[in-house]
């Protein structure tokens, strides 16, 4: 039996699954309860390829780490990749399935309905491969003709052997956007926000003295009153966004990034984020980011700081600075890419100057309310049978 230790290392050399053999391992892969893939040298795996019909995704190891070929060698999500390969190594046969070649289409184990998963070595040769077919919802052969319920298994073919496994393998999809690392910029403690539109009257600039202070409009005019509730969203702008996909070889004019809306956010740590936002496309926006700034290199001692606290505070400052430098380096590397972000993430950056103020009221109620016919008189409710 194959014992997989819960460790999978992703590095430049390949995938490594630490394992041991016991005397009973050599029983057939098609035996109920047996290992589906059997033993293999995980250290030799240098790529994972998933293919369905004309769609394919290749997640490969190169000198920079694991990347997704179909997304311009953008870094891969190594956490999801590790979990996926670990799951493959641990798959067990729930039940051997005896069917002829004519029934393979019914199990989606032939044609475009099937999904081929390959673990490849550095030369591109398969270390292990399996073909995934129809998902099972009841875990038995009587489900071949279909059925309702949540998927709880899947039909699999390795060579000529067909088996049912107890995992639907729902994430085995040739969708490149599912395999890229989705970590994005993280704006912390914003203290300056500037939104610049092509139409200058829509542009504005806000600032505050620290992360707890109130926002102030730089060019406020007499009679203008900022609505604090409407400014609340600026406290956490882009504090933990995730992007949906990448745009390779972007056509800036087509995406509206030749004349973008520009959001510039300055933070208390000294970092500055410039975010270019293009034209909306359905539920997403094309976005480019540039991160700059020089964090303070020296700590300013507190007014009443005690000598015995200096060493501790200096160390905390040094550790924080090292993390900030690494964050800056990581986020600056995003500058060469064009991303797509969901509307709910981008739209807080698209407020216009007129959106910052309290709604004007008119006689009789808030702005926009229609007068009630008949004035303030309230008509009595006449119940059935009442005189």
C-alpha cells in the first residue's frame, strides 16, 4: 500500500511526494481500495498538463518557479497545485468498471468530453497520466445513465483499465485563469487619494493626517459638505483585492487604457499606488498598476521613549522595514502585466467629485422625492363591509 506523507514540495526541480512502500503495495491498481496511480517518482515531475478537447493548460517548473504557460509564464498558484498533485497521489479505486469500448462515450472517457491529466518530466514525457470522464453522483455503476445529486466520484481510465474513484476531481479543468496566483496589491493605511478623470470637473483629491483622521477635500468650496458615510469606502481602498485574469498582449486603445481613469493612493508607510482603469467589459475592468515610494529608513524615537525600550523598538522597526521592502519589490513586479478585476473591486475607485457630498434636500423631503398627490392628507383605509 502506498503511504503518502502529508508533504509536497514545489521547487525548481519538480514535485516531490515523500512516500514509503509496504509489502502489500503491489496489488493491482484496479483492485477495489488499491492506489489508482501506484508508485511514481514525484521528484521527476516538472509539469502538469490538463487537456479537454482543444483547451489545454500547462503548469510548468522553470528557473523562476512554477508558472502557467498559457498566461505568459505568470506565477502559478503553488498551494492549489500542491493540493491537486497530492490528491492525485492519494486517489483510491472505489470500484473497477468492466465496459467495452462502445460504452466509453457514455462515460465521457472518449472524445471532447474527457479530460486528460498528465504529470510530465523535464523532457515532456509522461510520468503518470489518467483520463477523467463522467462524474458520478451515487458512486456506483448504476449511475452511468445519469442521475441527480451532488457529484461524489468520477470514472477514470488508465491504459485499458477503467475505475470509479470517490472524488469528483472538479478542479481538474484546463482553465489557465484557475491556476495562476491571484495575490495582488494590498494598500495599507491610505492617507491620500487622488482620482483623475479626462473631465477635470469629475476629478478630486482627498487627504488625512493619519489612518484614523477624517478625510479632507483639497479644493472644497464654500457651502460644500462632505458626506462621511460616502467617504468610508476610502478607508480600505484596495486593501485585499484579487484579480480574475490577465490580458496578454493588451491593445491599450481597445481596452481604454490609452486614456484611462487614474487612481493614485498614498499610504502612511510612504508607498504610492497608481492604478490605471480602462473601459468596462461586462462585469470586469482592465487594470494596470505601478507601485513606487521610499519607506523611511530611520525610526523617529518617541517623545517619552525610555532607553530600555529602544532596542526592542529598533528591532521591530527593522523587521517591519524588511517586510515593507519585500512587499514593495513583489508589488512592483506586477507593473508589467495587465489584469482584469471585478466591478465590485474597481467601482469604489470610480467615484466622481459630485459623489462625495451630502445629498441636497428639497421642500417636502430628500432630493428626488415626488410630491404625494393631495398634499399631506392621508386617505382612510376602507375595509370590505365597512360603511
